[in-house]
């Protein structure tokens, strides 16, 4: 009997930069960006409130990559869902390099310039395991996701609890 395992990541955060859209030599779309998640706590010894931001590298493939490249901008608040993946390669100097990133299969834009959330889960078919090799751009069809519910807040300085606004399966 084999042991079961789970590789699932769910994050709500703010984009730290505009997405980087590119295409593989075979024409598959790849979009990468990073998001920041914030947390705060008060030490048990009664000290001052502490705050910390964590930064996460995100990668989307195929149709979802195209949607992310069209809709997302620096500062946007998003919900992303996917899996952790670690890649290894050698740089130009021959040194081994390693990075861990979140390969997403679902993205929900929680705020937008029009004030309406965008949910990509109903409109996008998602890519599978692929390597993130940059290549020359290729032409692609554009798709627009359906508009969903009201956006929570345009405050991009902190991530608040919005568990009542979106359905998170846990």
C-alpha cells in the first residue's frame, strides 16, 4: 500500500510587480509574477506588535497564463491556488541554482479597476507539468473571464480575512 501525499497551496496576497508573460518554443503561454502575504502577531512576552511580509513566486501556464497576463497588475489583490514545485538548473557560470515556486491552476482577482472581482476557474482550461523556459512571443486568442461578486477592498497594504466572500474548500 502506498502512502498518500498532498501538495496544495492557497494564498491571498498582493502582486509585487506586473506579470511577466512569455511563450515556450512550442508556443505554450507562461506567466510569472510574485505576491506578498502579510502577517502580524504580538509576542507572548507582551512586546510590541510584529509584522512580516512573505514573498511567493507564482507561475501560470496555458490559458490561465494568458488571463493572468491580461488582468493582473502590480498591487492587485488575488487568490491563487496550486502546488509547490522546485526546479534546479545551472547558471552561466556553471553553478547549481534552485528555486521553489507555486504553479497555479486557479486564480481569482479580488479587486480590479472596475470594482468587480474576476473568477477564472469557470472559464479556463489549465496546463499540466511543463518547464518554465522563456521564448519569443507567439500570437494567441484572448479570453475574458466572467465577472463575479463585489471586490472586498482596494487596500493593498494588508491581506484581510475574506473567507466569507470566497468559497475556500477546507
